[in-house]
């Protein structure tokens, strides 16, 4: 908990019970042959309760401290809780009230330690935490992709005064400087000059003021620019300079604006000098003075740009107001070591960043006890970079940033809203025997629709808006209302059906000449990728024509030359020596994985290439999960000696990717997968499907050969890329250093 000048921030830990869909193989050991198992489903699906850890962060206005304490009392205090961690300059003020009301001991933690701990935590766990503020751009916020190594950085904390802290490692930081001229100075002098006692009102005045009426500019002294010193005419030569020589009253707005510029420029120059002195380019600003206010962010940004000539960017943090509370919480939870896990923002429970421009967000929030929330879920595994990224520091997973691309944003928001009825129907059908499924599905609809409406007005609410974040938000909302896997029964049915045709497909491929065989395998891979319940054009066909099969899908494919066609280069490469190890990020269940992927990787195995199949850890749409893939592979191995031998000799490995998304972020993958990739000397990466190879990773640069392939099942997207529906993308890339 942190208690600041006007806000109390609360951080707490809870365990959430939610449903997960588990699959378990039926015991076929008593059956004599594969044929005898034909009538049985391949595996059973059971829904089980699972407990996961969740972090909650809530802000209260201090006027509502009683509400805050009631909230803690109702939600948090169990018999084991004896101590509450508090930080912030004003924490002592409410110490007695807290101890009396909650019957808890208040432990005060060092403010700066908490601040740094909190800062490290958000930078490591929230990919779009930091942003650059651009007042006059189409998008106010430009989100930065967090560098894999967050250290070293400079944190400029502007509270009453200014603290400048150099952070070099998790527990290594020092205060290298500061200033007594900070937020308190602005507030104090502002109150004397304008008789306005409220901080926010002062900022409001400043936003309407014209500082040139009060400040003396270079042109006021020299009649224009001072060319030989490189000074422009409109540069401030002297803050408040005109008030000494002009005999007139100045408006409150102009004085507040001049004061804001004076203090921001002073802090900006200090920040630049310290950044230069310590050779640091990442400079984060936080503290009560910033607090997401557009005027302060704009003046600080302007100042930093001016003093460093654009070499250093002023970075702000989405959850800046929570840093101290997060740090205090982490201090209290050290025995559980939250740092040994990765955490992910839960979009269903987080309220997101509000617009700071009143004209962009005319609907003012109703005043209430709580008005801002962040939720983080503990992930089962530690997430790390794919070791084969050419430059992890410049890797951006998403192909299009909808925060900036207005046409694409309008289209995809419309698309997700249109698909909502279908998702609700699918969710109910997956649990038709469950009590209150209809009621829960309705709540899901309302929640997700509300999220889409928020994103229409505030595209930047959760960082950069992308197709991936829209899909992930939907998955989070489904989970929130206990629909862990709406497609489980469809996947089961499609897997059962596809398995019956596996041997037939393999035999027909074996009869072909080498050249024909390679093309048929690629075509099979692409045809398999057509079976995607996430694409409306396809789900409509699958709903109306359950017999729509593998051969029909092949006929739907675009004829060569494809929209992106590097097939000839791929064939030439296959005439050379085999790859050592191929990492294949797989996509959909059913025909895709069984009749598309397996015959293709079977050929790689015969060539002498090891194969690692990376599948989702948790369900998303009809994507195959790791637990489903284990069962499918066992069944295929029972029919196919090539797969059986590869499994036995550990030349075929199945590893989960750490994700539950239809898209793929190569900077947040299961640590085990990264180790396997390294140990096996992987020299080929295959990424399949629209979510993983088009919406994400289309431009990803890898340090080894890669194949990115997908069938475009959305006509709008196909047109945008210069094709039409069912156009084929077959991208084979060789990193420049590996060429020639």
C-alpha cells in the first residue's frame, strides 16, 4: 500500500479459482488394433478447478480512505495476515487508523527501495509499460517495446522535490542527484501567485495559459534569433523576465504556464546532464508531478528533446502511480519470491490507461471510491526470448499497430464485435449441461463489448492496440466467466476424423516423385491451415458444410504464383544438406496438424532433421494445445513407424510455447523451449498460420533460416496485402550473414 499526497494505492495478492479444460487419453491398451478403436473418441475432456495467483492494484482518492479500509477488511484480511506493508511520505498519517480498523500492524517500507522494485517489476512483466508522449501526434501515446535487459536506466522521481536514481540491477541502485525544485515548488509558488490551492487546478490553469506573456524570449532581447549561438527567437531567455519590466497584471493562467515551463526545463536539463554523465539513454519519469498529466508530460518531453537534441527520449510509465505499492507488496512477499515467475496483465480485470486529453474523452468518469485498477496473473512458467531472434532489442511481434492505423482499427473493432454472437453461441454450446452457462455467456458478452467500446475511444488503454491484444482480451474475458475452452468438443471431433485419413495421405504422398512430393506436402500444409474456426469466412463454411474436407481445401487455394511465393528458393535449399533441427510453431487442431503438419515433418525426419513441435500451453480458439498434441502424436506413432522411431530416439520433441494466444510473441516464450532450441542447435524455424505468421512475426528477423506460411482467410486483410481471400503467403527467409 502507498499513501501519497492525494491518492492511496493498494496492492494485494489473491488466489483465483477458475476452470480449465483438461484432456486425458482413453486407455486403448486392451484393443488389438487401431481399427478396433475407430468408434471411440480419442481422448476425454474434463473441466477441472485450478488455483492461480493474481496481483491486484487499486487506487483510491484519500477522501475515500474509509472505503479503502472497508475494502481491505472485506477482501483481504484472513487469519494469517498480521502485517500490512505501507510506503509513501504520508503513510504514517493513517497508521493509527489502519491499525485500529484492521487490527493489523503497519510496517513502513523504504520509499525509494519500493519505487525501484515496482519499476523493475512492471518493466519486466508488462511489454507496453513505457511510452513516449506526443501531444500533437495522431496518437498521444507511443508505446516502447521493453528491452529484454531493462538495466541500466535512470529514474527521475518528481514528487515534492526531485530524486535522480541510477538503477543498475535488481537490487543495485543509488541516488546520484536531485533538486529541491520539484512538484512542491510548482504547487507552493503556484499557490502564492494564483491563490489556487489545488494541484490539479493549477495544472488546469497552466494548460490554458500563454507563457510568452510572462517569459522573456531571445527575440525580446535581440529582436530575433541569436544565430551565432544557435538560439532561436522563441526560446525562453528568462523565466518570468517580463514581469520585472512590464507594469501590468498577469493572468493566473499565464503565470501558471510560465512556472510549469520553468520547473520542467530545470528538471529536464538536470536529467540530461545526469544521463550524459552516466552514459544512460533510458530515462523514465515518475512521481506525483507527472501522474499522467498531459501538460507536465509535454513540457518534460519538450525540455528533454531540446537539451539532448533528440538523443534521449523522455519515457513515462503506464502504471507509474503504482510503483511504490507494487514494491511494498514485493517486499512483503519476498519469501514467496514473485520474481521467479513471469506475470501477465489480465485485460479482463484492468481498467487501462485513460485518455489525458479531455476532448478525446468527453465522458468524465463518475467519482467513486476506486477509480483505477490493474490485475496481473501469475503464469505457470518463466517467459524468455527465443534465442534465434536476430536482434531482441528491436523485435516487435505485431505487424500492424492499430493505435496508429485508424482504418485498420475501425475494421478490426467492427470485425470482433460482429463475431461476438458466434463466440457466445460457441461458449454456451461447449457447456450446455452446465448450470448458468447462458447467464455467464451473457456476462462475457457485456464485458467484452464494453472493452471494445473503451478501445474505440481509447485505443491506447492497454498499450499498443493490435489484433493480438484484441484476441487476448477476448480469451481473458472468456476465462473470467469460466469458459476455458469453448472449442474443446469441436477440436476433439476434428482430431478423431482427421486421424482416420492420416495413413491414406501418407501413402499417397509416398508414391510421388521427389519434386512432386515436396510440392504436395507444402500444399497439404497450406490446405490444413484453411481449417480455422477463428476466421469467419471459414467457420461459416464449416458450420454449413461439415463434410468440407482436405481435398476441397486444396481446391480453394490460390494457384501459383502465390501472393508471397518463395517456393522455388525453398526447393533449391532442400536439394542441399538436411537442416540439423527444425522448430515448428504449429497452429490448428484436426486436419491442420494431422494431415498438414505431420506428413510435412515426417519428410524432414526422413531427411535426417530433428523436429521440435511447439504448441500452445493453454487453449485459444481451435489451436492445438500441448496436452492434445501429446495424445495425437502417440496415436500417429502407433500407426506410423517413422514417427514412432523418431519419438523413441528423441529426434521428435513436443514442447509447449508458454502461450495461450492465437498469436505469437517470440520475446515471451517458455524458458524450457528456449533451452531445447539452444541445445539442439536449431537452424530452421517454421511459423504457420494467420495469427502467428501474418498478424504477428511477418517482419520478424531471425538469425537462422525461416519459413512463414499461411492462407489468408480474411478478405479485407487479403486485399490490403494485394491479394484476395485464400491467397497464400509462403515466405522463405535466409539471414544475410548465412547467405553466400
